[in-house]
C-alpha cells in the first residue's frame, strides 16, 4: 500500500536540475539579482524613500531569493545554505534578521522531487520488487534535504522505518555547485555577513564523496546505534538496508532541535546539554564523531531523549577525541600561555611567529565557556566573537598566523557549529563538565 497526493507529480520545479550549465546559471542569479535590487534601491532613494526602509526591503528580498535558489537547487547549493543557517547566530543582526527564518527552513526541508523519480531510484537500488519489503510506503516525503529525501514506511513485519532516497545526479550537483560558489565568492560574501565563503565551500567539497555514499553512512550509523542501545539520553536508529543511494532505518519520532526556541529555560537547557554532550561523547562511546551539527539532524523525542540522524559526515576516532586537544584547551583555561603556544606549534596550528601572551589573549574568549561551571550561550556573545575574529583576520593579526590541521578540520567544525547552535537556542549549559567527562586531556591531572 502507498499513499500519494494527486498533484504531487505536477510541479516540475521539484526535480533537481542536473545540468551543470543550468545550475550555474541559477546561482549566477544571486549576484545579478543583487545588482538589480541595488538599482531599484537607488531609484527609490532618489524618489525620497527613507534609506533605512529601502535597505531593509533590499535585505529581505535578498534573503527570499537566496532561500528560493538554494532550496530548489538542493545539492551543494543547499548544503552551503544549511552551513550558513548554522552560523546565523554569529552574523550581525541587520543581516541575520531577514535571513533567520528562511535559512532555518534549509535546516529542515526543501521542495521534494516527484515520486516517480524517487521510485526509479528505489527500483534501481532495491530491485523491481522493492515494494515487497514494505507493507506501506508514503510517497509524500516526510523531509527533503540537500542530497536526499526521507519517506515514512512500514516493513513487512510492521516496524516503522524511514527510507532515505538520494536525488539522481546529487554527486555531480554537489561538486559542481561548490566549485561555482567559490567562483562567486566575492559576489556572495555580502549576502553572508563576511563569512569566509571559499573556506566554507572548500571544507564541504572535501567530504563530497563520503556524503553521497549511503553504504558508508549506513555503516557509521549502525556502529553508533549498536553502541548506544538502551542509552538513557540518546537514540540512534538501527539500519536495515544500505545501498549507495538508499538507506532504510528505524523511524524516530520527535521535534527538531530548533523547536526548543521559545520553550521554558529548563526544557531548552536540558535538551541543549544532551546535544552538546552527544557531539563530544560520540567518539568515546562509539568511536564515531558526528560531523554535521546543524539542528535538523537532532530530534527531541516524546520521552525527552535526543534522537540523532544523518551520519553522512563523520570521522572515525576509535580512540576518542585527541588528548592533545583537551590539553591545549586546559592550558588556555589555566592561562598557561607558553605551554599552550608550544602545544599548538607541535600539533601544527601555528604557521607564523606569535607571542605566547598575544595568542592567549586572542584565544581566551574561545575557551571562556570551559572556564566556568555554567555558561550562558547567546547571540550577543557569539556575534562578539565573530566580529573580533573577523576584524583580526582583516587586520593581519593573530588569526592570519593560525592554521587548522587536516586531522582537526571536522573537529573544529563540530566545535564551532555546536557553539553556534547553543547560541541560537539561548541556553545555559554545564559545558566544562561535558569536556571533563568526554574530552581526553582536559580534566585536571589527579594529584597523588
């Protein structure tokens, strides 16, 4: 049995454009649209419209166009948009405000592809008799994301499952989009509040081949699922079938993490603490670091646990997070500038001449949440850190002498992304306690 809306096939725009030329042309519409809006804005100012009113209208129009283009293209374009939405809390309010709701939608969904194409992928991956695996399939997607969409179904034995189906051409689209965004960096940057577009897309592109192979994702997800069976705080759905473009796993009911916004403090704080704990505890509990901390991958279940999905981007850390990382943060917390500089140099974080005290002053705000038992994460604090770092990078300061070694790249993304999400949620969290429990090398050495 399957359920499908009568008009679901009608919207041809829901098909992922596979032509590189066509996708590039759509993304070129972003800077071209900005130029056109600038001309309209100038005309309105000449006619006497207040400058603040014109600027606000232009920003709102830019946000609407960005969401529409990135959401409909999916692929690397939408992946880029999701990364922007992750760091929304760090952007200046005049830029973040009109983008906030639209970019948040990119965390949770986008226009889906027609069911005929989804069924074609299922036939190709599971065989022509794929329907026999299921007693029921809902052909209207429950969620649509950057490279695939999810359908709710039941196995023949009655268990409720999620069928994740990859968009045809997703691998080609991902690589093409990210290259194009890098070429358009100068034009796109004004829309992103100064985020380093080239660095962001380069980091996303480095993981493209991993994210489009659902067999890899399924293996990682199953490893974590088995490690966390019966865990009182976390639930990861077990995997039933994994092919290159189809992943079938247990269905997890729950509300997206962003649903906590506006909830009572105790509710937000509890689930946010579970969220950040999972990010740091994953390697020690299962040997896997979940590498995509955006809120769309985390659900608050009816029984209050944290459901975790989408293991397309992971790092295998069988020995847990590197102890050197914990030691470096401990040196910064203790204000031991010389030991911190020596450790950073040994791990490959320093690429220029730096004074130990100058470096400590620069990094101290980053480790501020680890210095106190309970820290208040909010947009004001996050924006202050972004403005400080962005200003230093432009002024040829400490930031230009620092480097993120490849082995720390995904860890750094998880750290920064997790803090950005905590700031979006406006929570108070016992961050230091999480580090003491799950970050090797951070806890103070026991004295005999």
